C-alpha cells in the first residue's frame, strides 16, 4: 500500500521538489540581500540620512516579501485542491474504485494510508517554504514590526502547517462527498479562501482577551500615530496609534484630561498658535497631562497565537479525517 501510494504520488512530489528548489534558491538569495541592506541601511546608517535609507529599505523589499507571503498563503489551498480533492474523487470518477477497493486492503486502511503519507508530504512542503520565508523576511519583519498583520501572520512560522493539513483533508472529504474532481477542487478553494478571510478579520483577535492601558499624550507617542483630530461634538482623538510590537484593537482613541474628563475641541484650540509651529502646540498639550486609552494584543502573545491557530486547524483536520473515514466505511456497507 505504501509503495502504491508512492508510485501514484511521485509525479506530484517531483514537481513540488523542483518548485521548492527554485523558490529556495530565490529565497536564500533575497534573504542574504535583505540582511546585508538591513545592516547597511538600518543598523549602520549615516545619522544624517537614516530616515531616507530606512524608508528606501522598506520600499525596496515590501513588494517581494508581500508577493512571497501571498504565495505561501495560497499554497495550502492549492495543495488541498490539487493533491487532496483528486485523491478519492478521481477513483470514483474513473470507477477504478471498483478494483482498488476490492483488494485485500480495506477501504478504511487505504484512505488512512493516503491521508497520512500524502498529507505528511503536503505539510512538509509547506513547512519548508514557511521556514525559508520566515528566515528570508526576518530582518524586514524586525524593522517593519508588523508580525500580527493578516498576511505576515499566516505566512510565517508554524501556522501555515495547520492550514496545509486542514486544506488537504478538506479536499479529500470534498472529493469523497461530491465524487467529482473539479467541483471538489472548487469547493476546497472556496472554503479555504473564506476561512482565510474570516479567521483574521473576525476570530483571531478574540482568541485571547485584549489588554487595555493608558498612554500619555506626548510628542513621542504621536510619532506612532497617523494623526490627531479635533471634532466639535466628540472632542479630541488620536487616530491610528500603534505601540511598537503590538497588535492594536482600535483605530481611534478619545483623549482625556488628567482628571478623566474628555479633552474638548475648545481646550485643544487654545494650544493652537496658528503659526504652524507643531512643536510648540505639542508642548502646550503635554503640559496639560493628557492621556488616552489603548487596547491591544501584546507582542509576547505572537507565539501563543501561532500555536493556538496551528492546534485549531490540526484539530479541524483530524475531525474532517474522521468524517472521511466514517463516510468511506459507510459506503462499503
């Protein structure tokens, strides 16, 4: 059974090995370049030109790192569609199941061996690319500091392994249920795409309760925000503040006085000189001991989030595998 599975899988493994080798060569080349430029342009930059060289470093590598992240994000879905969906659907579609499932090997054992061997190969390919991309983009991620971003989180470290296991078993179950290869591939890609949208936008941030802290309104704090606004009705607010290394849970925060009352637009305008001197305006506001609340996921939770999401997808994969084994044995009856 193992030898037969290898014979059937060897073409896909050869194609995957060639593609992996090409991508690995490019990832190593790009990773070496990123490390060199990070040392020159970010760590050892000329003090008078640091802002410019650091901006150029970010602009230079944002496109290739993002495209590679998209590729790894899509890889589990492609594995599920092209390796998982045809696994059973092709046998049913061509009616070779009449021969394959009437040998000495039971249907349940046949499927179990396929799930383990082909699934392990799918996870191994995804793991290799994830490891390479994580190493490749480590200096870029260290500088940009956006590890919780949807694309970065899903394309680094261990989370992609769970996606690959889940997508592969999903494809197998879809093929077993619909009994047609192309519809099973479409269902696999559709379900996986929906999950990759729903999980980061509606579920991931609620896995662990966020933390709320108070941040003093200072010029240094405003360097990590997109801006400061004054509304005649709601008062003053900070927009897009992000504490370095954290995952913000809000896009806007109200500003409060030292006694906890809202900082009004009238109070803010008293500090506006009208001369365009932002530094003096900020000094005036700093003297009033203003503050705002910040709700976030700490950077220390990055790895717990990775392991929790990996475990959740592995559990889903096991549940789907159980459904597939139950279904194929029921068909035998």
